[in-house]
C-alpha cells in the first residue's frame, strides 16, 4: 500500500522498520470501521455487505487509534472493512486521527464520493485509494457485483479531481487485483494511472472470502510473471522508474507484517487482511499485549528468519517474502512459500 521509493516500494525505511520491530511497536495499522458495503465484489476478502453483530463503537475506535499512536503508529489506513462512506462517523474518525498528528489514507470503492466528500478529504490532506479493477464497464460491474459501478466510480474520480487530487500533498491511488477477467487490460490501466499522476497499486489476489466461489478469478504464476515484467519494462522506459519484478505487488513489496496489523470492525487483531486469523481482541486485551503475546504476530515480525520452503532460500529474501495472506489461504500456513510466486514455478505450465 505504498508508492515506489528507493527501498523497493517501502513506505518506511528499513531502519525505521527495524527500530519499530525491536521495541514491539507499530508504524501503521489498518482499521476497519464496519463491514457494511453497497457493493458485492466477487473477490471481496471480507465478504462484506451487512454490518457484523456488535461492531466497535465510536469510543472503541478512538481507543484503537490512541493505542496505535502510543505504539508509534505514524499512519492509520481506514479500510472501512466494507465501504467507509457508509459509516456515519467517518469524518469524525478521520478528524480524531489527524488530531493525533498522524497521517491517514482512506480506501473506498468511490461510488459514494460526492463533491462535498472529496472537498472535505482534500481540505484535510487525506490520501485516497480507489478500488478500481477495470476501465471496461461490463468487467468493472461484474467484479463489483453491481450494475452501474463503473459509472459511479468515474463520477467519484471526477469529484476527487475537481477537489484537487492528485497533487504533491494529496495522493490518489487505485487498488486493482489481478484476475482472469481484467488481465488483458492491466497494462493500459497502469499507463492510464501513471499518465494522470495516480498511483497504481496492482496486486495478486488472496483466495478468500467470496473469491473462493469464483475459481475463474485465478491467474497462473507465469502469467503474473509476464505482467510484472512487462510493467517493469514500461515503467523503466516511459516513466524512469526502475524496480525488480516479484510478487505480490507491482513496483513495490509487502513488508506490513514487520510493523503493522489490522483491527477488524469487531475488534479482532489480524496480521493483515489476507491472514484472517484473530490473534486477540482489543475489547479483551490491550493492543500492545496482543502484539507482544501472539506467536503468530511474532513469527511474522521475524518473517525473514521464520519463512519456510523455497522462500527461505530465495535470493530475493532480504527484500521480499511474497504474500503471507495467499500462503495462509492456500497452504493453511502463514509461513509457507507463496504459491503464486513464479520464482518457484519451475516448469509450471501456463
């Protein structure tokens, strides 16, 4: 979830990550507000739609923010869990986060992005990431599970641009999964985003939630390899951005398990959205204690040493550990090698 930097796309430097890990702290968290959503995306990791029973109160959400900040968090990413703009206290949460001198990004499907909402986000300096998987209306609507989604996203993006996004102080990104339905258009989508100053976050998909009912979403490791290599060449030739292709994120890497976690809308603490394994609950145990006591969290904080399979011996190990979520969903082991990594595909057929 971070733009390309000199550290292979890391949002924080290796030194910052090391210090945070050493003190058992955090540099960021992902915060779900509610599972309520107006779409039914067929790949949704959380199978979002209706709120869960007994979701966190506003006071409890504030407490999560306070605990994360006390642990050193410098950014809080508002996921919604479902769609953040359905949550009635969204801007209250954003303002509370900002009052702590902490950055915030909002991930949204953008279908409810009015001119007023876009303006309010811009005035607050909030980074926005839009879930957009296709620039073909029929495909976007299919993946979102609702007709008219493509048009609604386009209107929302237009409102964000009218408000001033993107500029040097206001980042705008699109989050895109790699799937069978959109594979052939991802190069064009990447260039479209780059040409507008929008950060493209294109990533492999974890087979969880609704995705498990849609095997047609899956793309082979060798096709993923071809896409990453093509985008790396385009970035180098057209945009002067040089990076080494490896899963799970194009032009970036996942290192969140070494400094972050996800707090769900009912207070469960997960290592990340892809590893939907509760390591504790903030209603029962302080966040600092969950991080300290959880074997899962500690295994992942030390992933460079605990990772298994071919990943443990890979030349990319200092900079990559694949997708822990996909390893967990497919192999049942968050320390297993990433099944989507083409470096282990060997003679696999396309």
